[in-house]
C-alpha cells in the first residue's frame, strides 16, 4: 500500500526498527520515512490560523529564541497528531531504555504513552507540548533543548509540512553535539514534506575510554531564505 492508503499509525508500523536504532546510536537522529500524506500536511499546517486550537503562541524574536512563531496545541489533539504520538512512543521506547542503561540512568518510562503522561501530570507537568511551527523568509530558531520539567522523554520527532526547495529554501534542521573533550559536531537535515526525523531531546550516549558518556545535543533551524516553512513537533512529555 502507498502512504495515501494507510493511516498514520500504519506508516509508523512500517518503520525499520533496527535501522532507526542504528541511525540514532550513530548520529543522535534518524529519518522515519513518510508519516503524513501531502493532504494531511496541508490540513495540519492550515490549523495554525485557528487560534482556538492552541493554548499559547510564542514569538521567538521577542524572547530572543530566534525569529518566527510557534503555537502549542490544546487538547484534544487533531486525530493524525494523536495517532502519530501513540504509535511512535512504543517504537522509540526501546531506544530510550537502551540509552538510559548505557548511561546508568533511571528509565522511568512505562509501556504506554498514556501511563507516562499520567506520571507527568501527577508531577505537575500538565501543559501540552505538541507544537506547530511557522517560519517565513528571514526566520530561524536558536539552538535549544525541549525539556519543560523534571520528567523528560529523551527522544522527540519533527515532521515537515512543506517541501524544501519548492515551498521554501534554507530552513535546514540543525543539531549540534558537544562531544567529550573534542570540538562540537554539527548535523544538517532537510525535512521532506510528510517525513519525520527522530532526534535526541537533550543528549545521547557516546563511547569513551571509560565506558559511555553523555554528549549534550541542541537543535534549531537555519535561516529560511525564501518561502514558508511549517513543521509539526511531537514531544513525549508535558510541561510544568
């Protein structure tokens, strides 16, 4: 079947789990392949103009985060977004647990997203963190990490809603990894429309002479040169 004949959770099920883990271990990020159809991308991008669907809007320039705006969705989320979150969490969970074991950290994440979000809410992290981002020409996003509270899921996903090279130029997804006792390493990814990228929320394990070390990682977006770039951000912990 093609992606137009399947649901978002079916497309997540088609991800090669071994290849995903291998890419994450090597680079701290990994492409998923198509998660949304072109029509779904257009429908989700159009939601930006319906402010009642969102709990808040962030002006990045005012807060010195970069330039551009993003909005946090209210609950309940549109169906494709909720389906993606529910389907992606168990796919990402083995990687999260493996990384925690390598770094000697607790792995508090239960088997289902609903159980994990219940833990977040009981800890006072109740605000939704699903994001719709919009960048116009000249906009960019400073390097940062999406932590939001003490309870953190170590992986998140961004999905492109517009086509690079057609709808916009520039606007590459950036990751910068601070390596132990070495210069930082940068990774650049162009997000194809409907395709996802899994990446680390805060750090990743890297092999060292003394075992495993945590390499801090930040992410951002390079300056959009022309056009309109919109993305969907899926974070698997709520905010305080």
